[in-house]
């Protein structure tokens, strides 16, 4: 996918795919009779593992303030995205577990009823021992995740291609004008 649509689009596709899977599982988890919402949060790793994208999900730390999520730190063991990346490429400069981030974001946002964004902070594809992420409500992230939010928005490649075509047409028109002026200058110089 990197070669066909580029790294950014690939990240967007995997993130949105994961998001939709997480939302679906979050909706399923709401059908269970939990004592409280935090039981559903702790069930999330079991749902996540069922997809086969990783061997283990371990909640390392969770902080709650007045029944509101503050922070969750999660360890992902043997993720398929890191493994596949390392098979095809040398170590990465950035985390690559986009499906997992999307999944956890979708699941937590659905279960908690508030927008939660998950960001990978350590990745096996980068040389770390395992993958680790931070899960926080969007408003707690501040400006740190503004660029990450774009990956959760569906974008049409057709629209992008149409915009690019218009830009290329404009550039072609500018080049044609520059060429005409250049030709006129050459004719003036030769005469």
C-alpha cells in the first residue's frame, strides 16, 4: 500500500478501518450488563484480541477523575502491523500500528460516550521491545494530536484527484503563458 497510495493514505485507511471495528465492538459491548462503564473498558482488550491483530493487550495504568477518563496506558504484544512492517522494511522512524490505534479509539469512544484518541508512543517496528500507546479524551491531548485527528476523517481520493487535476490545469496555463512570453522575447531579440 505504501507504494500504491503512499504512507499517509495507508495510515488513514488502516486507522479508519480500525476505528470502525472498534466502534462495532463497542456497540456489542454495550449489550452486556456491566456493573459500570469501567468493566466495559477492561473488556476492551479481550474484544481487541479476538480480531487476531495482536497476541496480548495489557492495561498498564488507568487514571479516572470523578468517573471521567483521564489516561490509559496500554501495552500491545506482537502486533501484526509491526511484524508485517519489519518483514517489508527496516525499522520505522514512526509508530506503524494504525489499525490498533483506530480500533482502541473507536472502542473507547463508543463505550465511554466521549471522543477518545489513542496514540502509539512506542512501536516494535521502531526497535522497541513491544508496542505501547496512550489513550486520552481528545480535549486532554491539546495541540499534540491535531495532525492525528485528520486520519480519522474519510477523504475521497476522487475529490483529491479532481482538485489535483484543477491545480495541474492552472499550472499548465501558467506555463503556456510563460512559454508564449518566452517565444515573443526570442522573436524580439532575433529581429
